[in-house]
C-alpha cells in the first residue's frame, strides 16, 4: 500500500521501477478520473513522460500552462520532467514560463 500518495505518484514510481504495465494502468485510471473531476494536467503529463510517451506528456504540459496549473513554476528542476528536457517543445515551454534551461 502506498497510503495517501496521489495516484500519479504511484504510477510514476511503478514506471521508474520498470513496471510499465502497472504505470499505464494507473495512467488510464487517472485519465478516467480526469473526465469527471479536476486532475492537474501536469500530473497526467508526468505520468506520460514516465511511460515514455513524450508527445502526450508535452500536450498535457502545454495544457497545464494554458490553464495556469499548479507546479509549472517547478518545471525547470522537478525530476519527473527529466525525460522531456531534450525535447524542443519542452525548452519552448520553459522559455514561455521564463524558466531557465538546466543541463
């Protein structure tokens, strides 16, 4: 049991541990929940990044930016964003947010 960890964190941990099937199952559940209640788009983005779907992750990050979602100010340093750092769309998003690119 993970206790009170947000669902996206559970999926992220599964992905980092190499349990991609479990991570994708959590992702599907989070997306289903997002259809009926607010789920921060950035949380869904980090799940997509963790399972290797960078285009979907970037779509959700761009949505989070449009919605002025939470956590965007941490995007330059937050580890769940690491898989996206080489992506031009990610770098453009950092620029739009006036955040530094860290190498």
